[in-house]
C-alpha cells in the first residue's frame, strides 16, 4: 500500500531476488551485519525476544532494520495499517504468555497507505474491494478524533497517530492485557516511523 515505484519486478524476478538474498546470507555475504552460525544454532533451541511489535506491512518499514535488531530479538506482527484482529490478539497473547516479552510496541508510520485509504473512505466515501474495506473498517473508528478542518497533510499525520492510539486502546481493553498491566509485567508503547528520516518517534502515554 505504499507509493508505486517506477521499476516493478515480475513475480519470477522477485523470487529470484529472494533466493539470491538468502544465498548471500548463507555465504556470510549479506548486505547487513549478520549473525554467526553459532548464534543461529543457539537460537534454534528457542527464542527470547525482548519486544513484541505490531507494525504495518509497508515494505519501507522493516522493523528489524529500523531498530537495528538481530535474529531472535523482536517478535513481529505486520498487517496493513497495524490493525488489531482476533488473530493479532492471539499472537500477542502468545507473546505475552509464552515468550513473556516485556515490551509491546504498536508502530505506525507516516504516509501509511491503509490509513490514507481509510481517510478517503471516511471523507469522500471512496470504495475499495470488499476485503480491503473490511481492513479499513478497523481503522475508521480511529479517525473520529481527526479534525476534518486540518490541511490534508496534517490530517494524515494526525490520522496515523490516532490509528496507533486506537490499536493500543483496543489491546489495553483485552482482559489479558489488563491482567498483565495490573501485574506490572507488560508495557505497551506507541510509535510512529518517519519515512524520510528513518526516525521512530515514541508517543507520550
Ligand atoms: Zn502502512
């Protein structure tokens, strides 16, 4: 749901790139700092990620790179618009109960296509394919607090942040989150990633 790029790969080209990338990784020639085989072997025995992160599927916001995190460090759920669903809640509960990650992060990003589409649907009644509309329906309640009088760019910025807070609110309403918060063993934070600078801005509670 990002901006179109001039160059578009075919599926076969994309698959070849994935395979080539994996081959580089295995050869120890990855473009990004990578792990020693011993560390991989040790991680194969189990994971202890320190944070669970719900982010957007947008290709421009890869959490491990954004946070310079390695294998086994982040437990990540990515969906367009970083929305909550039953499956996401189940994955988060797994992270809390079994992996016991102490920190939960909802990471939105500026220029989010899903949020933009929800804004267009709300303001102008724009229609989309049914499954996309179902996704956008998860975002619409977040937009209630966005001032329609703001310039479009500011509305968009406010909508991205409101969507992060809306997802956080829904997470906090779950009984398991309330229990874990009461025990003081879980922290939930919201953040917004800025595409142009790569800076993650953590939101005030
Ligand atoms: Zn997005």
